[in-house]
């Protein structure tokens, strides 16, 4: 018998729950939603009207592999913890390119982080691909649970850019794009679409030669984007050395200021995002029902070999599914 998400939310909220129990309950809820992503709807139902179920700042960190996203995230987490030692910070590391068995690689990456023993830092990695309901729904579920237990900021790290990653970054209020010298020509970034989705651009590894060049290339690209007026105003952060922490305080200042300024806009976006997730799950569930007991090859043959109209075959399918459901559920 699987546990109700609502009951778990209640347990997390309960005043007599200890911190340890809250953590355990949150971890259980994350596992449930990772295994059954559609159950994110139960979580949304439980928290949708509640402002305090959301972090004020959800940051997506992306950029080419090896640019230093994890090292930078680590440094940013330290800075946030230093500023608010009572609060907690969440990190979700997503690696859509890893096969299901890639856990070991991610394990190494996680161990790299200094914060694994800090009770004020939650870290969760997602390496699985091709889960039912898609990776982004699982990521969203994990993110929402972290927000529910008060992780603020929440940082979502994901490499490169593909469709999955873009979806994941839609969960973020702000997207930070990390570049570094020596990681290939930064015009490649433009092709990869990072320029379009970034809100804050930062050059990491400022201790290495070439960092200034990357910084000024970024500045011209950002200016170009501004001139094209593509809506969101991108910002160029000061160069950073994640190893020494140089520039990290300035980046955290910038992120905090942007969060302050944009809170009401983001609130609306978060609400829209939740409605969108529910809509997605409803349609996916309906598609699943439609497919039940259907011979899809026959449908294809009717269209390709018998020349039936697509619309006709589709309506037929829906009508048959409706009958089937009526028969099973006797209404
Ligand atoms: N010199 C220098 N090296 C850095 C700096 N930040 C990170 N590195 C190194 O760059 C390498 C990659 O860093 P990661 O933080 O793992 O990079 P990543 O972007 O998270 O990599 P993936 O998760 O594989 O995409 C590591 O060897 C880091 O030690 C920096 O500021 N200066
Ligand atoms: Mg990394």
C-alpha cells in the first residue's frame, strides 16, 4: 500500500516532527515521486495555495561540461550558508546524459561537494533517463519537495543543452550560464542555445589564461541579445574563480537582488508552471488510457493502407476507449 503524499506533507508540516524525521519524510516523498512522477499532482494539490511551499529563489546552473558548474555551485552554497546559517539550501544535480547505471559517476560528483555533512544542505542527484513521465517531471517533484522543507535557495545543476535540460531549466526562476576559458570557442554557446535561455552569465576559472577574452566575448553577445530585445534582460556577472571563491559573494549579491526585484513576477510564473504540470499529467494519463487494449498497428494500417482519414481513426479510438471505460467502471 503506497503512502499518500498528502499525509507525508502533513507530517513534514507537523510541529512535533523532528528535523531528522522531516528529512526522512522528505526523502521518502522524493523517492515516491521519482518512481511515479505523475504523483507530483498529489503534491501540487496539497500545496498549491500555499506561498510558503515555494522558495524565493530557484536557480538553474548550466553550461558546458567541465566549466565548473559543480565547483561553483559548491562555492555559492557556502556563501548562502554563511549568510543564513539557520536556513537550508537545496541542490538538485541532473545528468540527463547518464544512463540509468550512471549513478556511480554522479556519486563521485556528489562526494566532490563539501557540504554532504552539513544538515542545512540537501543534495539529490538524478541520473535516470526515460522514466515514465519524463525526467523533468521527476526533477520537478524533487525540487518541489526541497522547497516544501524550506530549501532556499534551491539550485538545479544540469549540463549542456538538450530538450530535457531546457525543460528542467523552466523550473528555475533564474538561469545562470557558466562558461570557462579553454572549453572551446564560446560562440559555440550561441549555437547550443545557451545564450537564449541564460539570465546571468558568468565566466568561471578566472585564474586561467583566456578568461578575460571569454568575458568580453560574452559581453558582446549579451549586448547583441539586448539589441534584439528578446524579452528577458541578461546580466553579465563578474568573473569568478570557484576554487578561491573570488567573485562568489558578488554573484550571490546579484542573485539575491534579482530575486528581490522579481518576486511578484516569479510567483505568477510558478503558479503557471504548476498548472502546466498538472495539464501535462492529465493528458499523459489520458493517452495511457487510450492505449489500453488498443492494437496500434491496426490503427496505422487503417491510415496507411486503407487510406482512412486521421481524424476519423482518432475519433474512433476515443469512442472505443470511452466505451471500454464505461464497461469497466460501470457508469
Ligand atoms: N583553475 C580552475 N579550475 C576550476 C575552477 N573551478 C572548477 N575548476 C576545475 O574544473 C574541473 C571541472 O569542474 P566541475 O565543477 O566538475 O565542472 P562541471 O561543469 O560541474 O562539470 P560536469 O558536471 O561534468 O559538466 C574540475 O577539475 C575543477 O577542479 C576554477 O575556478 N579554476
Ligand atoms: Mg558537475
